[in-house]
C-alpha cells in the first residue's frame, strides 16, 4: 500500500499530523516530527509527549495521518488502525531502528505508534487542481518565495 512515491514524499516531509478521536467523538490533531514507514507496510510514529493521542488510540484505534512536502505541496492522507507499542516489547526493537536515526539524542521516545494503512488518498495544493498546467518546479519556486528561503548550493563535503 505504501508505494515508492508515497514513501518518497514521506521521507521528504518534515512533519506529519496524526488525527485521533475519543469515544465522545472529540477530535484531536497532533503534529509528529519523528515518523517513517517499515518494510511490513506500517507507518511508525514516535510518541514523545502525546498523552491525549495515546488515550484516544486506546479508546478508538481509528486514525488519520497526513503529510505534505511543503515545497512541492503534495502529500497523502492515510487512514488506518493504530496500535501503541511499548519500547520494551520485542516488536518495538525492529520498528524503532528506523526511527533511531531520526531521533538521535534529541528526544526521549516513550513508545511507538504503529499504524496499519487501510486507505490512502493524495493531497494536492489547489493550484494543481484548478490550474492543471502547474508544474512542481513552479510550485517549489512559489513556496520558496512565500517562505522566503532559497535552495542551498550543494557542497562536496
């Protein structure tokens, strides 16, 4: 389900947003900085400081993960079922390996959230829809201007 283009945009995205809902239907959306995918097709998100997210997943495991690469302005919305995995669980060891490089010493990861995708749909900036001739290069240029950034020159070392 997580095709190479989806994985590529996931790798290029800085944040994802995880939406959960409690038993009363109250939604919660939380940004997540450490997320990736596993070879088994699951999305893995580090739980660093998200008590409401954990509570909601325990009450209702249905979730939605969204991410957008900010310059290309394309991404995906993935709905699925989440499971909390404690780091002492043997299942966590293999899954945490992919997040370890991202986490480094910066964060204490409390647990992992493993999401089994059930449906995936693309997210596109409206320009792609209303102006089909819009290119990724044009969107990148527009985003860089809007964010007031410029590309870094590649260095050799």
